[in-house]
C-alpha cells in the first residue's frame, strides 16, 4: 500500500469505496431474454412515434396521401412485428421453453450508464451556457474523474484544449455556436 491510500484521505476513501463497489458489481451478472426485451422496447417506441407523428408532420387539407402516410405505415408494421415477437416469447416462457438470453455484467452496464449520464450533463451544460466549450470542459473533467486520473497536468491539458478549440472556431473560423 502506498502512502496516499493508507493515509485515509478523502480521495483514498472514495477510491477504496469505488474499488469495493466495482468488485461486488463485477461478480454480479444478469441474464435477460433479448427477444422479449427488444420486442417490448420497439413496441413502446412504435406507439410513442405514432403519437408524435401528428404533432411533427403538418398535413394540408387537399392532400390525399400526406407526409404522415409512410411514417405511420412504418410504425404500424413495427408495432405488429414487435407484438408478434413479444407474444411468441411470452408463449415460450409460459411453456417453459428455452428463450435466447444474453448475460449482462452489472459493472459494465453501470459504467456505460455513467458515461451516458456524463453526455447528458454535457448536453444540458451546453444548452444552459449556450457554449460548447464550457460543456466540453465539464465533460472532459468528468471523464478524467471517471477514469481516476491523478495527474493535474492532464486536467490542465483537457481544459486548455477545449478553450483553444473554441477560440480557433470562434475567432479563427468565425463560427458561432
């Protein structure tokens, strides 16, 4: 053990907690029925899209075939295929027949969800500040923290790169973000 981790400092305690939690999650796996979950997800997606299409595509009163026709037809086909897939999987489960499953490691999935959350934070920071450089700085710092980077120089490099890229686009190329 090195001097930092034995000192019991705040960062060392966080590192130990992350290591312990990671070790617990690494041992946990889940088997999910892929066809059932995928069919249900696309069934929900199709219904949501059907509900959104009228508000997104305007229709003239004189048109016989409108711009909604093809997207709506596509969603009806998606819903029908998804419903068939879900029903066949439910029948297989009721009859105790084997279904196709995939093993998910919880540690891997939690990491993916954290990175997705970081990207959402980036998006909202960019929207709130109306400047991609601020969002890039936040995302860069979050990623460095996520990978437990301990070298302060790397943080400086990420912040400087985000600002320099913004300066180059804003003043060199005259691009407004």
